C-alpha cells in the first residue's frame, strides 16, 4: 500500500528541527519547479518563524505566477441530493442527522442551473450524498444531462466536474461517457485509525476510498482531484499523505492529480464533532504554500469554507481555483431555496460579482474557462503543458475571453470597469504579438454577440 504510516511518521521525525541550510536548499529546489519529495516537504512542514514564512510564501507565489499567471478560475458547487447512508462524524449529511433531506428532480436541477448561469458561472462541481437507492448511477447520469441541457442567451454550463462516492469501474465509465470534467474524491484523512473512528457505513472502507482513483483511471477518467479535510488529523501527516497519493498516481498512470483541494473543517447543523487537530490560519496558509511548491503542476482549490481574508492571502501563494456564491444544500439557489441539511457552514458569503471585483482589485483575472476539457488538453496532455509552465499560453487568452463574456452578460458597473482595465493590462503583458492580435479579434467578436470562443 502506498500510504505507509510508519514511513510517513519516520520522515516527519527525521526532519524535526531542520537547519537553515536544509530549509534554504529545499526552497531553492522548489523554486526550480522540480517538485519536492516527502522528506523535503517534511523539512518545510517542520519549519516556522516569520523569516521562514516570508521566504516560503515568496517561493510559492513565484511558482504559481510562472505556471498559472494572474488567473483565478471560478466555479460553484451544486448539491443535488443530501440523501446519504454514511454516518460520517464531520458531515452535515450524516445519516443520523434528522434534518430534512432533499433530492432534486430534473426540473429542479434545471432551475438551479438557470440561477447559476444568471450569475455568470460556466463551471460546476456536482455533489451527491452516497445512497444506493436514492442516488443511483442512473440518477447521477440523468442529473449530468439535465445540467448540460440548460441553454440561455447569457450562457450555459460548459463543464461539470463531479464528486460522487467511490464506485465501480463500470459506473466510472458511465459518468465518463456523460462528459464530466474532473472526478473529485477526498480521502478525508490518510490516517487509518482516525478514518476508522470517524466513518460508519460503506465509506468506512479505507481501501475502497483510497483505491477509487485506480478504478477511475481504468475507466478512462484521466483528470482526478484529491483532497483531505484538514482538522481531522495532524496536518503535516495529511500533506505527506497527499504527496504520496500524487506520487503513486504519477508512477502508476503517468498522470498526477489535476487538482488538490484543501478544505478545512467547518461546523454544520447536526454535527457535534470538534476537530481533534484544528488547523490555525497560520498553519493553513503554510500548508497551501508547501503544496504549491511540492506539486507545482497541480491546480489547487479553495472553497467558501474560508473567510474572504484567508482566501485573498491564499490566492497569492498557490490557489488557482475558487468557489464563489456557494450553497451547501440541494435547492439552495433562487427565491425558493429549500431549508434542510447542509453539508457545512459557509464563511465567504459574497456574490460572484463581489468576489470577481475583489480579486481584480488584487490584480488577478477572473476566469470561467473550460477550454482544456473541450480541446482534450486533459490527463497526460495537460500535465505535459503544466509542468514546464506552458499551459499559461492557453490560460491567459482564454481567461481574457471568458472575462469579456462575463463583463458583457453579467457584471455590475463596477465589475465592468475593473474588468475592462484587467483585460487591457493582460493584453499589454502578452509577449506573443500574434496571439495578442488573435485575442483582440475574438474580443471584438464577443462584443458583437459571439460567445464561447477559445484557444
């Protein structure tokens, strides 16, 4: 098994109290975008102090800028069913929670999608509880079809990523055929004892969860997303678990994770659990920077679990994707929002427009791009572009084009003014004259009513 607890604990112990020279050598290697071994990451995890954090954040920020540039990709989670047979101690959907449950019909799914498109979203993460009777693979496939069926004058959902319980190779093949983007599944914790204590139901099978990505790859899904729920166990061990999992996927399939998510425990109605290993804001930002340095080619996702202030700092040191205007219960969007079980509570409750304005003030470009999925730049092809930083040549013009769509169709007046300034800045920074000219031509077409133009 590629998660060897004794080995990971030994690595952390061996890296205890590293010298300044050891830390400097790891940061120097990381700055070259070569990634880090578990032992090298452990040196950073066991380091602290203001001077260290300044160097760490500087290195992480440079790596993010070189690979991804100024763009930040936005998405929204769409919860389709809160029915769940698992009794996970940290989740508001746990089976012993007596809060009302909701499973959206196809019409209700389309209504929710209408709301999200009207905000400006183009990319969703579809979320389901695990319930073999309520949330069958047929229902999941029909839900994906319903999401893609909604077409409005001001947009459509161009890519639905998916988070469903670990399942069979055959089921993964079916959802692959439906045109999903990234398949996302979190181990929650890589520590076996903690995993066993916190899970009851089918999800309590540690190996079923851990080896799910193998079955997904066997079914042809080549974009996968990893994650843990920080706060359940020692964050240092969890970071090494993520790196071990990423290394395993790279060795086994030639493709590392497309994304790594870093959710931190948040309370929810009906959840009495208190995290045994709470992660402070300082530790949280530190682990984000370390992951950015350790796996430079991988997208990193932060959600609205975190406050606006934490998110803004995280954008500087490694995050490349962020949810915005989230709801964590089925039917949560629109005037007829359903009151029932929520998976977790939110900290950043701003609208999409407010978040877009905020990141543009920070100097970032809001992106709603889904081009890589539709140009088959996934899996190994994506990694071959991401590792040397060449993906930026596609990301920059595509983020500009999708931002112009947002400006034309959804932005407030303030968002429009900032957006136009952001586009002007990004065009000016393009080093390839031909690419800049082609981007400007497509921007003119978008202003004239064309949509969905991409490189």
